[in-house]
C-alpha cells in the first residue's frame, strides 16, 4: 500500500476539507479468516451497507457526484455505492478478494484510480475487523476513528476529545435476529401473501415478517374493488371483488386502505429491508350481473373506457386453452380489456408508476396468461414489453430494482410458450407446487421429491407455492386436490418445506384468512417455527446447488456449494407422520460431519455417505 499512500498524499491539496461525521458501515455474510484487522476474504456475493444518516448535509450529500468505496489488502477494488430508497443507507457488493481496509470517497466520476482531480474527498484508512460486521465512523475527513460491533447493535463509543462526538448509532435497517440477511433480490427470497390484509395490518406485522425471513410481502389487488362497502366484512362474500376492479388506478376506498396507507407501509417496510409487491389486475375489469356484462360503476373511474367499450374491450366469448386467440382474446367471465390498445397500456403504466411513487418494489400480474405476448402469432402485441419496460425504467430512476411476476395457471395454451413471458418477468409454476402438496398428502415421498419443474423453465424465473388463494378459496388445484382448505396446516407446511427449499425459485406462502374478516390478519401459521426455519434456510443457501432425493417416507433436499469448503445443509421431511428417526439414509453431496437441526437442536451426523438423526414433532428437520 506504500505507493497508494504516496498518491493520496499528493492528492491532499486537491481535496475540499469538509467533515465526514457519523457514518456507519455494515458487512454481511463475509467469510472470516482471522479476527481483529486481518485480511478478510469475500466470495463476490456479500453485501456491505453504509449508513450516512448522521452525516448531515455535508459533502456526502452533494449532488452530481459518484459515491465510491475503495477496498485494499491482498487485492484492491473500487465499487460504486447505490442508495436504498427512502433511507440513508447505501450499499454495494464486496468484490471478490481479500481485504483488510476500506476508504469512502466522493468522486467526480466512477473513479477506478486515485488520479488527480477525480477524488473530491475521502476518509482515512478504515481497518476491517474480520470478527465484527458493523462500523461506526465518527471522525472528520481522513480520520480513522471507527468502532466495530455486530450488525444492528449500537457500539459504545468513547471518541477522543479532539474528535466531535458521534450521535448515538441508530441504524435505519432492522436486521433479522438470525444474522442471516434477507436477500436483496426478491427472486432469491420467500414471499408472504398477506391475502386480504389491510396495509395497516401488514405494517403492524413487519417486524415479525422480517424476523420470519420473508424478503417480500404481497398485497391483494390495489385497484378500486367492485361493490366496496366497509360494512361488508365477510371474506367468503367479498374477497373476489378485489379481483374485479372498477379502475386502473389505486383505490380511493378499499378493504386494504388508502394510497396514503400504502405509502406509509412502504416507508416502514424499507426499515426492515422487506419489499412490497402489489397485486395488479389489468386483464379485465368488473362485470355487472355475470359473463358478458360490464359494471356501470366503471364509468365513475374510467369514463373513457366505459363510454367506448367497443374500442377498449374485446368482444365477449368464453376463453379456452385451444390456441393463442382463445386464450388471450376470450373472457374469464369479466369484460376483457383490449391490452393491445395504446390508451389501455398508458393507463396501466400510470397505475404502476403511482404504486412505484408510493414505494412499491414489485408487481404480481393477475391472469397474465390471458394477456398476449409479442410472440403470439396473429394476436400478439407489445403490451408486456411496453408496460413492464416502462415500469422498470421508471423504478430505476427512483432507485428501485423492480420485480415482476405473472400468474399463469395450468398450461399456457395451445401453440404458446412460457418463455414468451419469462423474457419480461418471472411466472408462477402452479403445477409443481400442487404436485408436491398432493404427494405429501398422499404420503408419497418418491413423487414429492421430483426435481423437475412443470413449466420446463429455469428455476430463477419461477414462483412456487404449497397452496395459493385460488386453491384455498376456489378449486384451481391442478394435481388432484382442487381445493386445499381442507388440508391440515402441518401438511401444508411440509409441502412448503420442500418447495421453499428449492434452489433459485422464489416461493410464496399463502396466509390463510381464517378470521373471515376482510382486512384482518387471519391465520398466523406463516410464522410457525418450522416455516421460519425453512425460510431462513432458503435465505442462507442463496447461490448454492441442490440435490433432491427420498427414502421410504423421507424427502431430503441437500443444498451445497460447489467447489467450496462450505459445509452445506438439508431440509428433511417425513411425509408419513411427525417425529421419526432417520437412520443411515444415503446422502449425495453433504460432507461428513455433524449438523444441527435449527428446530430442535437435534444432532444429525453424516458419515461415509449416510445421514442419521431424529426429526422432531413437526415432521421437518432443517439442518446445517
């Protein structure tokens, strides 16, 4: 580093002397080599965070500059810091390498050198403590005054009398108590479907949601619902009205709450690093008295559409899976929007932008299967390319990486391909999850351990579930269980353990509406210990590989890191009962050694390619 020190000395005369006070940095998931200031090795996937909430409006907040971090040690690398919206947190992935220090800098460009004129200001050399992961920086420019502690725990700081005391450390982010961070990318995580919950009730439960390992929460549809009245509270009588919207805008009044409530939810969710996904219905609007009719209430919200129905709706006929025309131009008993029309597309884009302005991080598109893609011969349009492209571009300008997925139930339709959707978004693979649940309920471990996906698409474009709102409230189950409301929760959670342990696929946990009251929370099985353990396992093993197998009544998904010394782990499910002993079951990739079940603290031992241990009362073991 001697040459670098000389270059920085030459640079001092070019620097503005402005104080840098109160910054904090957090590193997550790094591989430790030794404690206290030694080199620390990173594999290229770890994220570090810089909290600048106490820096005031000094040089760091100066617009028009690139905020960078310089890592040095056995390797050297520059990274650009990006802001996490609505927070004082900046973040970047640590480049693969071995480092013992970091410098923060305000740059005129995305500097990759210490060239004269490219660096405006810089901190001193902040030594990385490989036994800690949170740093409070309380010195002025070029100061090295810093105190390390664990992430989220405020250190006791006794600054030198010559240094301005730091304000008390109060990180904006609330970390998971497991110290396993929530994935930044929604596709890498697990999603809680807060079915019918009001925005206020989701907000009240954010602490538990984050602690349970959910990367994101999905709301019910945000648009103005059909026939809304606050006195109508029965879930069974009213849930479906949210899926028959009167508008292509955020609801003025709804069981979910107001636009202001949505903004408040998103702002609070950012503090927990939990993302918000809104359900969007743009294939159709509400009918009046049944198929082939249009609700006159649409005129109150979308007068141009209602008054020009021949232009903005397709002629009515019932949809079928025969071909692209019958899938995309037909009706699912509601007036089918002409999504190829530019005005309709503009209205949808406006809706998405309004949600993004509230702080929303992603969208689920209801009935996406019935909206044409650009590859649908004879009926294709640019709807998805334009709508999702515009929304992602707008979100990016707001500092958000937008996540989108579409609901495609059962086959995609004759002559059509799933890949025509996955070029723009992830998609549901309902048949895979439905099959797992059916076979867990049928106590068929061999069939439940099938590793293939029904869509044939890559896992990193799929959303899986054990049950959904359609299988619970209706009869859309595709694998032999049409309606899942009669399936007991322990069976659901065993199926969840299997689907949520899968590599690369996002998984959606449906929160059952057992209170039967619109807007309320209902069942709390989403935070049962076995569900939480599986969620944390899912997050811990992002970027690993998998190996599914079965033996007698046991399904096992081994997760491992290829060409790595990391130990790996497994989710083990007994589909035929609860507590049981696993005795000398063949493993395929787990290394020899002892593993601990995070649910029971029972020890599992792998020796000579066999695993032995005791599954607890849930019938699920989560070992690593």
